[in-house]
């Protein structure tokens, strides 16, 4: 695989990982506005819990399925599921619907995280993997700083719905980067 393709795949994987990592902090900033509009103060903690529960429990499942079907297909499926969940979350008209849609989004995120690490492990040799793991760790740190800023800006300037819609363009780009550059799978 050419170095250019490796960089394009890496950009797509890191972009998708950034979206999955940032989602929790962006939503946390928007929750007061979401609760004000949708109600459901007594169940709002489920918005966070269901996302984490769905993403965490599906990690080993995605790992096994990717061994059987291939990393590229499973990565693409999980990204599409994450983006469908994002759109549905933005369209939610009740707290119950938002919780269900966050579960769908979390099911997608559960594939993004292990696939990102697996893809990096497959396309880089041992010497470069450590550097890439450092970069991935930096993505998590950056998302925890930028997420609340983006969430606050979107809620103040547009609406809470855009906290979820903001994932669409970078998510589609991430899918295209990986799908088009990774010809070996």
C-alpha cells in the first residue's frame, strides 16, 4: 500500500475516532437546552448511559465480526450506523426517542473505536504503531477540550439539534477516505 493511501486511511480513521470521542462532551454541553425543550429531567442521565453502554458492550462483537467479514466493511457499517443515529438524535422530539436514538449512535461508536485501533495496527509497522497510538491518545484529549466549546457554540448560535448534525460531513468524509484509499480489503 502506498504511503499516500496510508495517510488518507489514517486521516479517515482519526476523524471518525474524534467524532466518537467528542460525542459525549458535545452532548453534555447541550443537555440543559435539550431538557428544556424535550422535558424528561428524571431520565436525562440515560442519554449518556445508553451511549456508553451500547458502545462498550458491542466492542468485542465488532472485533469478532471484523475477523470474519473484514475490517473495511465493519468500519463502514459502524460509521454509517453512528451517522444514522446522529441524524435520528437530531430529529428526536422526546427524551425517550433521544435515548433510543443515542443507543443506535452508541452501537455505531462501539465499532468505530476498536476498528480505528485495529486498522492502525494493520497498516503501520511495529515502529510506527507507538507514534500512532500517541496520536490517537491526543485525539481523545483534544476531543475533551473542543467538544464542550463546539457544543456550547452550536446550542447558543443555532440549536441543540446541530450537536448531532455536526457529525454528518466529517463522518461521510471519514468513510470516503477509508473506503476509497483502502483497496486491499
